[in-house]
């Protein structure tokens, strides 16, 4: 390519350079949004998905914790109601209560270990 060709084709050369820069910018600059966890930081789509997965795992863990607490209350109230209806202490009811509490505690511990093993340790 000679200098004469550049003088004749300078609009094409400028357009080609501009197009190359625009294509490079479009390819290199990924879209970003504010982080869910740290609003002052901009993140890309894969990073947002990781944050969203961590939030969902934390929410699922906390829902399981609420279920465990509700099951504990149900066991206590059912046994209290049984004792109030029968007028005395029921040894089978106490054994059922203790077995239920052990099962709930064991299930919660297994779930907590599973969540920690998967790398989405709940905060709080």
C-alpha cells in the first residue's frame, strides 16, 4: 500500500479503524450492574449468578432452621396437650419428645454440614 492509495482511500481507512475500535470495545467491555451484596461494586453476569446462588442457599438454610424451630414447638405443644388431657406424665410421650428432639437436631446438623461442604456457608 502506497501513500497515494492512502490519500485516495482515507475515508475507508478511517472508517475501518473506527469500526475496529468499536468492535474491540464491544467485545472487551462486558455489561455490568451493581452487586447485590456490595452495591458500590460493579459485577458481570457470572458474578451476579454466583451472588444470587449464595443468597438462595442462605435463604434455604434459614427456611430449614425455621422449620426445625416450628417442629420443636409442635412437639412441645403436642406433648403438653397430651399431658394436660391425661392428667399425668406420660413416659411414652417423654421418650417421643426426646427422640423427636434428637432427630431434629441431627437433621439440622447434617444439613448445616452439607451447606458448608458445598461452599455456601450461611451468614448469621
